[in-house]
C-alpha cells in the first residue's frame, strides 16, 4: 500500500471505531451518573421498553434507517445519540490528522473519549461524575508522561492552574459552575500543561458565549436557565490541544 491509501485505511478504521465507541460512550454518559451498570441490561427504548436488537444498534445508520424513531412504538429517539456517535467518529479522524499514526494519537483519542462522555452526562444531568474523571486520570497521565514534549512539572502546574482558576470562578460567580467543572478542568489542565490550559479556558468562554448566545436568541433556552459548562470546557480543551500552539504563535506575531 502507498502512504496515501494506508492513511485512508487507518482513517476509515478510526472513524468506524469512533462510531462504535461513541455509541458505548453515550451509554456510559447516561448510566454512570445514575450508578447503573454500563454493560447490563442492553439499551432499550425508554418509552415501550423494547430492547434494541443488534440491527438497531448500528451507530448513526440505524437512527437514519428508522427516521429517528423506536422500531417498536415509533417514539422519537433523542438526536443526541447519533450526534455523539458521529462526533466521536469525526474527532477520531481529526486527531489522526493532527498526529498521524504516532504515540501522540493515544492522548488525543483519550481526550476525545472523555469529552464525549462528559458532554452526554452534563447535558443530561448537569453533572460530571467523579468516577468518569478517576477512570481517565491514570490513562491520561500515562499517555501524557510517555508522549509529551513538555516536562512533567509543566503538566502538574497546568492541572494546578486549571483547578485553581475554575475554583476561583465558582467562588466568585456563586453558582452556574460547580465542583464537577473544577475537577474536570484540573484533569484537562494536566493534559494540556502551561500555557495551553489558559488558552483552553478562553476558548471555552468564547464557545459558551457564541453557542449560549445563539441558543438564547433562537429561544432554545431562557435567560436565567443554568447551562452545563462541562461541554464548553471540553471544546476549549480540544481546540487548545489541536491548535493551541499555532494560535499562540499567530498571536505573538501580531505584536512583533
Ligand atoms: Zn419504543
């Protein structure tokens, strides 16, 4: 195989892997906060209880094939499911595009996986489960220590800075954000290190302003309605992870 077809083959493999894992991440994000098993029982329709047989579990495609409805009772299935699957698949390809088939790929795939599960849990329950963060702590710390070009103390400071800044925001704002966000951003700070953790926070606030503003303008949310911030922290971290160094270099050239 030439380099190009090899790349396409790995990319296609990672996309399908992302769709399948994304389907599992949905289940984890929905069940972990309620203390339910993530493997048993198999997914079923929330309305009629019909268990989703294998052919209904093909990510994204089964949703399209059934027009987004349960095959048993035709109840609408949340578009969040195929969205989570598709997002995981696309972001797996994105990470591969950033790193190629190198060890740096591992950190990116873990970061995407954590982000999807946090987003599902936080959107559904306004909650980021401790278990989820603990589950990712060891693999992310290992991946970072094995592949990062920065010294370990930089990542430790990133974790400290991320946690401290968010804790300050929680104290000052008095609500809106919670301790789950503080813990999440401590973990994201560990992955990003300095100075990217600060850029991630700026991007998270930008994303929150743009997306929150759009939802407000279109009447999808009310003015005083609390909005989960975990998904925005994840978006900010992913953006900083993928493009942070380039953004900082571009920003510096503005002043040179
Ligand atoms: Zn049903």
